[in-house]
């Protein structure tokens, strides 16, 4: 299901074209803006409930001896893994050795490595907080490393992020592979906005939860195992 199909289906199911209306501030909220909001709210709810592998991405960077901090990417949500790559030949990361860091609290790192001279290959990291540039605090997060790097090291961050919405991309993995959960999630948001009938809202919500359970079975279950490691699924025979 692409964006246009999803948009039209929401209008069809709710039997509502969501006409433009004037905001209290004097602006106009259009039909498209209303329905886009329902879709994006549904995406956010789904992405924070099921950890699909497609919500992960990788990036590499460099930490230096001048700082024990590492800036998080702009689209960072949470960490899957963080590794320091040692013994790299040139810039070929395939020649290096991956040393995966352990997640700790900031106070643990501060207590264990209290001075800037406590240096070595980083072993731990903590989510420190927003980046501070002079007197300006940004919305981006920073990692604190411990100990401070004793050399320049490549790092690889594997992290969760929000993929581009189907609203702006036109298509998405969720729309292509699990459109039921996206559709019913959007309908729940739309019908809640409409202050629709309680019994019909309960139907949409029930269908959403049913689709979400199937999505969790895939994202948090089937995609995390295989028959060799976990054995084939067996249905009890009575």
C-alpha cells in the first residue's frame, strides 16, 4: 500500500473527507495535513512498539584524544551497539578489530575515570545529554566514553531511528510489507480525532491490536531466530 492508496482508504473507511478548517490562530489546516498527521502518529506508535530490523542503521565516525565525547546522529533514537575499531590499516575498517563498548551510567564513567588523563581504548559509553556549543544547547544527544581515547579510533554505531514517513516518501517498508497495522493504526487516530462512535472505534482498535500482534510476531520473533538455531515452530496436536 502506497501513500495515495492509504490516504484514499482512510477517507473511505471513515466516510469523511476531513475538509479544511480555520484554526484558532487564524491559519488553515488542510485535508492533507489532517490525514498526514493521523498516518505519522500511527507510524510513531508502531515504531515504538515493534523493533523491526529496518528501523536500524549503521554509521562510522572517529573519536580523538582531544575529547571523551561522541556526538549522536541527528536521527538517533536509541543504541543497538557501539564499537571501537582498533588496529585499522589505513582507512580499511575490514582490517580492524571490533571492540564493543558496554553501556553504563554517566556517574559510573565519571567515578571510574575521574580525570582527563585517564586514557586508553574506550570500554564503556553512556548517553550523556544534549550537545552544548558555547552557551547554546542543541537537541542532539552526546555519548560519554570511558576511558578517554588514547589515540584516534574509528567507531561504528548501530542504532534505531525513525525511517522517512510514507507521507513524504510515497512508499515505505511498513506500507509494502505490513499495511494492515499501518492502516488500522491510522484509522484509530482518525476516528479518535472525529470523536466517533465508541463501538466502531473499539472495532478499529481491536483490528489494530490484532495486526500489531502479528507485526510483533514478525519483528520481535521470527526475524530474530532461524530453524537451525531455534528449531522449527511446532503446533501442538490434540
